[in-house]
């Protein structure tokens, strides 16, 4: 059973460029969340996708956008890159469940290290 | 006030000792609590989650939750050098989905 996969592993871009990161969730998971983790900090929530819709969004500018496909995989797009966008971008998958016991655990992929020069 | 705060590290314990990691949160509506371990250069790995007040044990790990005090902790018994990592506390408002709000992490070093 494959876990969460992300591509690419590393990426180097220059200021002003655009980038697309990709994520495939664990088998059986239908929800994808994206996080940004700066060095020495905890991950910061960007947004969450469920049923191909953005369900929840954190405090990130509109330069950050996403998409979820019918097979539950997801993309994160960042436009007009800034130096401050350099970080580890993490995708987390989970299964939205309304049953008992409650779930909500999120499992992270290996991440994409983005460097903006 | 930060939404989730963890005890400042780094924390250093000898091999075989108990490591105690603490976390407080500000949102009284938080219902789900998670502990992740993150090795240097790797992504976070879920090690424990807890929803109800009290203790939850899993092997050498025990999570403790006190919602009245808005406090959650992680105890690692018989600490091993392989436990050396950054430990992240995360809270979630819902019980089935929603964003995780993380603390800044506590670096734990277990020395032989």
C-alpha cells in the first residue's frame, strides 16, 4: 500500500516564476491538505481539498492556489514567487469520516523542498 | 499568544530516561490532538493522537490530555537515541477533518 507521494522532491526557481507541486494521497483517502514549513518552524496550513473543492484555507495570499482531481490527487500552484516562499511544502492525506470513533489523522508525504533565488 | 505553544527546547535526556514534552493551546473548541515526530530533513510522522481527557498509551509513548487546562503532553519511556528528533504538537477543531495547527516543535536529544 503506497503512502502519500509528492513530486518533485526538490525544485529551484527564481523570483517571479510560477511553480506547480503534486501530491497523491494514500489509498482510501479522499482529503488532501497542503502545508508550508519554514526552517525551524512547525508546518503552516495553506488549504484543504475535499470532493474537488477547497474546503478550508489558511492565511496565505491568492498567489497560492490548488486543485483536486477526481482521483483525489492534488496540485499546489504558487505564482509570482518571492524569496520568502522558500520552504518545505508538505502534502497530507486523510479520510473525511463522520463515523464513530472520529478520525482526522493526517499522514504526510515526503515533501517538496522549494528554493527561490 | 500563539495558538499552540510547546515547551522550549532543546530537551536532552539520557538513554533509558523518560522524556516529557508539553503543549498548550488557546482554542477551547479544539477537539483532536496529535503528536508528530520529525527527523532532520524528513517529513512529520504521526505517532499518537488523542481525543478524550486522560491518558492514552501506545508502547513506550503515552499521550495525556487535559481539556480544562488546555494542555496536552507526550511521555516517552525508556528513551532511545533513535527517539532524537523534533516533536510537533498539533490541534484540530473538528473530529473528522480540518486544518492542523502546529506548535513550533521541541527538539529532543537522547544521549547514550
